[in-house]
C-alpha cells in the first residue's frame, strides 16, 4: 500500500481561483477589468446584423449625452461613460440604492469590417443606438453563374 500525502485544506484557495475566473470573464467577454475600489456597472447591449449594417443598442437610462463616449479602433467599438449618483440632501436618507452608478466601458469586437466614416450614433429615451454601415468588401456579393 502506497503512502498518501494529505494536503492541508486552505479555504481561501478556492476563493482566489474564483476571483481569477471572474477576472478572466471580465477581460475576455467585456474587454475590461474593474479597478480596485472602483464602482463599475455594465449597461445591457444588443448587437444586430442586417445585410448592410451592424446595429448596437445600449441601455443608458438617466445619462446625459455629454457623459457618453463612443470610439472605434480597428474592429473594436468602445462605449464608455459615467452615471453619477444624485447628491444626497442633508434632510434625506436613502434606505436602498439598487440602480447602478459609476464608470462603465463596453468593448465590442465587431464581426465584420465597417465603414468608419459613415458611423452614426443617436441617443433617445435612454437608449444609445449606433449604426455601423458595413464596408463594401464586407457585404455579400452575388456571383453570376454562366452556363456553357
């Protein structure tokens, strides 16, 4: 019978592994890692593709246009900004705060090449809509079949 080593149980080992898993998810799927002590929230995003466009819609209720930044670099679309908590007055006490506040950034890898000079963004009723026209070389081309 072989001697078996008994490993001492470390309750924090699983927590460290779990933190690493969450960091990997944030980095791979959301394109960011939150800074220590920083409040971060992630607005819901829909990404739709039509024959001619990629359309991104992001829920950003209660934000001002000035607090939203949209940039594109290569195949990466970035939507970022900050939603600020309203100032608490001296005679008010919050019993619950469920809405998310703070900085956010969503980095979206676009599935096709887009015409950067034709991108349009609009913000209405708390929804940011970004229309990204596909570049001509990204659009499907029909090839005529000849009969011999």
